[in-house]
C-alpha cells in the first residue's frame, strides 16, 4: 500500500465535533427524536425458562386508561422471513429462554405501558431446561466455524508429544464470566410506518445492516426502509447487529400506521434481549525448554450458545498466532443451553481468549525463574505462526520494552507476596495485547463541493469512537484542504452504504472509501471545483492483505494493592503501551485506549452476570448489582503508543484501536495480584472470596 496521506490533518489532536451537542443535551438520540403524539411500547417477557404460552389474558391491561393495544403471538403480524430465531418475535407461543418476548403493550405514555404489561396474566406449559455451563456437558459439540468465519479447531505438529517431552509445563484451567455490554444508552428505537415506508430512528452501530435485516424480515424493498442514527450512547458490540427490540418497534409501528412509536429496553430487559459475552472455560497447556522457549501451545475452550441461535466466540484464535512454537493446537466446543443469544462484545475472541494464555505465560515465567517480559520476548515469532506470512508490522517487543521502562518494571522484585506498604500487599504484572488490523469491503463515500466547502457523506456510525471528528481529518488530508472546510454527514441510510462500526474496522474501512472518493474528486475536478461537483468511490481492495499478517499489538502493566486483612484489591497503576499504526487523532485515540483498559479492569475485578441455573435468568440485572469499574478503582491510568509506520494497511496507515485496550488488561491485573499475594486466581472476577482463604490461612 503506497501513497500515505500527508500529516497536514492526520495526527492532529482535534476536539470532538459532536462534543458540544452531547454535553449541552442537544444531540438527538433515537428515543429523543421529536415525534407527534407517539405511542410508547413495553415488552412482556416470559417468566419461565422453557416451554410455551397456553393463554395470555390481556383484559385487565386493555382496560387500563391510556392503553392503545397489545400485541401477542395470537395478534401480531406474520413476518415474511423467519430464519433468524432471535428476531422472529411474537410469531409463535414457544418460549426458548426466560425473558424472551411474549407480548408488547402500546400506550399513551411509558408509565402506562409498563403498568399494563404487569397486569397481563400468562398461563404456561413448562418444559425441562438446562442453563448451566460445565466443561463436561454431555451435549458439547463442535461448531462448523467460530466468529466470524475462523476454523473451529487448528493443529500443527504434535502437541501431545511435545508437551510430554517438555522440561517445564503449565496445564491449567481458566474461566471468564458472562459479561453484558451495558452501554449507558439502552437499546432504543422510534419507529414510524407511513405511506408504505418504515422509518427507524434506532440506536445502532450500523444503519445499513439494520435496513437490510428489517427489509428481509418484512419482505420489503430496501428503499422502503429508512434508518437514522446520528448519535449513539455507546454500544460495545451489542448494537452491532439488530436484536428483538428493533423488530418489536417495527411490528408496533406497523399496527398503528401513521403514528410513531417509541421503545426503550429497560436495563433489566437488556440482560435478556441485547446480547452478551459468553462465559468461557479455557484449558491452556504450555510446554517449554529450560531457556523458556515454547515447544507446545494447546488451548481448548468450552463456551455456551443459545439453543435457538448459534454464536461461537473465537476465544482460542489469538493463541494461534501470538507466540512462536512448532507444536500448536486449539479447539472450541459449545454447550447449547436454554439461555439468551450471546453476541459481540468489545474485542470478541481476543478479550476472553488472551486471559488464560497470558496468565499461563506468567505461571510459566515463575516456574522457569525468567522475567515475564523477557519470556514473551524470547518467544517472539519471525512470521505469523498461523499463516506463515510476514507481519506487516509487529512491534510487541518494543511495546514490552518501552512499557517496562516507563512503568519502572526493572525495580520489581520477582518474588511474590513480599512487598508491603502498611496493610497493603503490593505487586505488579504484565500481559500482552493483540487485535487484528482489518478493513472491510462494502462502504461507499461521496464528496460534494457546496458553497466553498466539502461535504462528505457516508452511512457510517459514531458510537463514541470519534468518526464525526476523524473522517473530516481524513478527507481534509486527502483533499489537501483545511479541516475546517470539510463537513461530514453520517448515520443515515440516505447516505451511501457503510459497514458496521465493529471489529475495530470503521476508520480503516470508511476512511479508505473517503480517501478514494477524495482522489477521484481531485482527478475529475482538480483543485478548483465548481458548486455541486461530486464524486464517489468504494473501499478499495488491499492486495497486501493476501501477503501480510496485520495486527496491532500492546503491552499492559498493572500495579495492585491488596489489603492483607480484607482482601480488598486496588489498582494503583495501569499503563498500556501500544503499536497501532498512524494515530489519526491523539485525543480520540487516547480516549478509546483508556476506555478499553477501564473495561478490562472492570472484567478483572467486578463484572459477572450471575445466572441462576434453577430459573434460567441473570439475577444481578441492573447497575446496583452488576458492578463496573469507576474512577476510584484506579489511581494512575495511562495509554501511550509507539510511532509506527506501516505502509501496507490503508491510506491512513492506521490500525483499529477501539478494542485492543481491553485485551490483556484482566490478565495483567491477575498477574499483579499473584505477585502481591502469592495467590493465583484463575477464575474471573478476582473477588474477596478467592483471596481471603489464602491470606488468612
């Protein structure tokens, strides 16, 4: 890839263009769109884990003043396409999991709708169910592929023989919990069906994918579905694909043509209807010689999916390429349970999948008496171990070395459990980070000259990552004009198609289309265009992708303090050093990296969706009991990056940064806790009950 953009606009730390509207409350979110006399919807959810509805008594609810109507499986419109069981809501009386939707109330205000939903009486027929994930589940099966299209299992060499012959080994099982995305803005939709056109103001990471899915469900031409989403209050993957709430809103709007309807899932409802990260059980085996060089890497993962729709997280994928070893094997097995449908959550695969291996590397370093940073350096591959291709750029060693120097790693005494500061046991840990650097085909950008300014249109989404700000920078760099002369228009299917904001591919995919459109514009009109001149272009193919392995890398360093009497864990320092190509905007980049690291900290110490297998639902389904990290949980949070020039990626030379920050953080914290206490916690989150028995024993 040649012809990288000049740094006139790229690399400048410009403040967010959408910032003033958001902080002043004038940015219109999906639920807040002005609508004339809207109706408000509230879903009715099943209270059994599996079975069917025999009768749904709605008389009391319908008699409530302000109730317009109720939709049930007996009255809702039939969908044209029913191939996606998660989205075929109100199409039959079957109940696949607790919390699935069995009805919908439409009322004049949200309070009345919620009250009416509580008045609906349902008679059920119960079926036996299973909602418990275990490593020895007799129904474990091998999926055809793992998300999105990786092979389920891989093998190279003879791991069993190499592991048996290894002088030093680690063979341990690690677990990660169920995690819910929990964006601050819940899943919301305002819908209007008028003159044969369905208009959705939806909180989504991709307006065009929502249009495609809804058009298929209702048997409509795509041009009869209009999706709008200029602002999103977070998504973390849960808004990357449509869920049941969008279909419910569309069904409700269809039942009252010409009148808008509004639907906002409650925080509790999001734990059943908006996706989550599957829990994982990871058996990790490492074999090494006395010099610390790996001879065998094995990783076998068990995770869950819903009985009605398969989602297989690619948890073992990073183990296939992270370190050099001649003998490697990975596998994934699924338990099909009577639970809600899992889906994307920030850094699917890499986030949970780097926890077990990076803690195992720490255990191996301790067994060898080798520094954990040095152990990772010794196992640096020359080429991608999985594909055999050279890396377009790989500066993990530099991240480890630079991060260690900035963190003060050289002052660390490797012996665990010996450093104290008053009542606090103090320790430090390290883990590596990785995330693929990809761009997706399928986006188109248009550039038009309007009254002395350049308008860039692309149906992209900014879920807080900074697209409103960085796309004008990319366009300005490609057009060689001041950033202030560029306006961007996104979040609407009336603009050219764009791929979903996910997989850390947005900037690379949309930015490449914008650069291609800018170059086409200049080639067609030169440097003095006329008013109304316009050009468009698609995201071009990248031939280098067939010849290079493309990843971003990083190193996370954590310092923790553990109260010797109570087991309370405090993270006093959390530093990340990353190699993620050219930074388009340092302000938005640092925000993304710090946000990812904070979620990783939350994963390490707090987050855990507790599912009661007796009843099949998450019991801590609100922010009062689903704990997340806050400012008090870390004193010194820092994200830095290396200057990295990778000409093979895209015209910006950028790598995705939205997800790499969360990868490795939990392992770094867990390794630091072990260094502080001598207690090895292999099951997240790291809570008092896992530390106190060893601290007080």
